[in-house]
C-alpha cells in the first residue's frame, strides 16, 4: 500500500484511509487524515508553515472568542507565570483567581455565586453532577443520586459526562463502564413539533417514573451545541423546565461550555429566557483558547450548606484554580468588555443568520438554517420535504468540512443529529471580533463548499 503525501491527503476530500504520517510520535482523535502544521494566528486567521491562510470560522470547536495572537492575554499569562506559575488550591489562593471570580460574579445568572475552576468542559460537567449530589446530601436528601439529561446531547468525554450525554457513537463502546442516566427528548423544532410545556412535561414524567426522592439534578444545554447544531428551544421551554425542577426539588444545571461567554449574543445562553439555574458550567471560551480552563458556578448558600453539613466538597483536581489560567481568563474577559464583543456577537449574529438564509435556505438539500448570536448551524438533508438525512456512510458533513478547509475556511461539523447516527450539520462560530466584510467571505466559501459537495453527491 502506497503511503500518500501530506499534501495529497489534505487535498483528498474524503478520509484518506491509507494515509500514514511520515514521522513523529503523536496520535490524534481523528486518525485518517493529514494535518497542516500551524505557524501562527492573528485575529480570525491561522497561517500554516507553507503560508496558507485559514479563516477560523468556528473558533476551532467554538473556543476562540477574542481572536488569535492577542498580546494582552499572552502578557497576562507571562506575568502570572513569572510570579507563580502553579500553587495548589488546597494550600493557597491567588489574586488572579480571586479577581476573576469577583468580576464573573457580576455576570453569571446565579445570585451571589461561587466558582470552582477546572481544566475542561468534561471536568466541569463531572464537577457539576457531583456538586448537585452533595448539595442534595447536605439538604438531607441522600437518596437523590440521579441526574436526568437529554438524548442527542453532548456534555463531555469522561465517563460521568458520557453518562449524561446522548450521542450514541461516543457512548456505545463504554456503556458497560458508565452509569447511564435517564434521558428525555430534547427540544428540536425542526424534527419534533412540541411546545416547551410539553417537553418540560417529559422531564416531569421522568422524575415521577424514577421517584422525585431519587433525582438530584437535570442537566441541559440552553441552546443545543455540537450534537444538534445550534437548535433553539421553544420560548416557553426553559421557564417550564425551571418550574418542574422547583416543584420536585431538582437542581437545574445549565451546561454553557459551548454557548456561554457571549457566543449567542448574551453572556450566557440561558439569559435569552431570563431563567436562573442552580449550577452553571462553562469552559471553551472562558480563557479564549489561550489556556484550558472552565468553572462550576453555584449559589453561595448551597456551597455553605455543604461546608456546614459535610465539611468539604468531595472533589478536586491537581490543576484546579490555576493562577495562569485565571490570569488568561481575566485578560480575555477584559477584552470582551472593552471591545463590547457580546454586543458584537448579537449584531454580527443577526447579519450572519440573514446571509446564511439568503445563500442557502433555497438549496434543495438544506433542511434548516438556525442559530443565535455567532453560533449557527446548517442541517443538510437528502429529502427536504420528508427531512430524510443522508446515510451516515456517505460522510457528508466531513466532506463539506474538508472542502471548506481546502478553500481556507475552518468550520465545525457533526453527524447523527437526526437519529443519533444519521444527520449532517455544519456549524459556524467565529471569533466574536469578526466584522461584516469577513462574514461575507465566510458565507461565500461555505456556500461554495456546500453547493459543490452536494452537486457531486446528487450526480453520483
């Protein structure tokens, strides 16, 4: 079998199954395609070692919010690392972590919050599940150990996070190793016609079926992220969910790992419905991609109850409350405030949505264009009338991603939105610094990629 070159593999729009990296000792999640080596980034662009420019139309996996190459963040990291790069959170606090928490307390939709910092979205979700459990224990509700969740959702790759996720492809190999939590139907107006009250009724049915005395929490993404691709719930959904949780003493966990930090045109996705969760988690955009950092936010009263009744929260992490990470997040937060990037996300998001509708909604294989702020999804279907997805074996979303990549545009893609296996969605989530002229280029390239790949599919 011939080993193809990196250039050939990149040019190939499909999985290069015979590709073997010619050197090095690194392996990646996606193993069967080549990767250009990045030289540097600036603004919304990345440049590889051959000088090719890529517009970062998805901020990686919806991470980069203040752009690449921000000297303010790099300087903050450097200064903190020179002072103290690492201190153990059991032994010390530090100014960066304390100041970041003070400023975030004014932004999160939780009254008088406290923050626990960890290194990834999966970690903060695990932390939130365990925190909810311990809050219930501190309340004298020790039998509550179930976290209800939604199908076709994604909350992370660790076993606890997979237990409350709903993507079969990620969960199936590990089903015997995890505690599988109860799943209910997610909001998905394109495929499931239901009011928010009806969907919240599914949550109530699940709580009653397992027994309210056993359910600790309900976790969900305010706007569906990677699994469904920017699906907005009905406007009455989140208020109805809040009422159900309050009725049965169930803690509401808002997973804002992807949609938080201004991505949807407000600081938090849940803010669009003016609902207060009991616990909120975020990660991706917190430090803008400059450092792996996330947090679990909870009410001071609940944290204090654990302290008084249990002594400590039974959780931790070697790199929790990392001073360098918190310095990076603080600098990112200051940029977002100074440059009004949440407002820019809302303003540019309206323009992006209209551009995508104008360019793609009339295509016979574009089922729906949906989103809010600077997070948009395009669902591709084989039959627009019946909403039939393309077979997963065609790797359609991958092909569109690869074609756009070859043209110099980075997008995000997902497969399985229709039924867990089939269903293709392409997502855009550029840095929040993007301007209108850059949006025009981004939509033009994506439109070209979609039209070209779908033309080849229908011809074949």
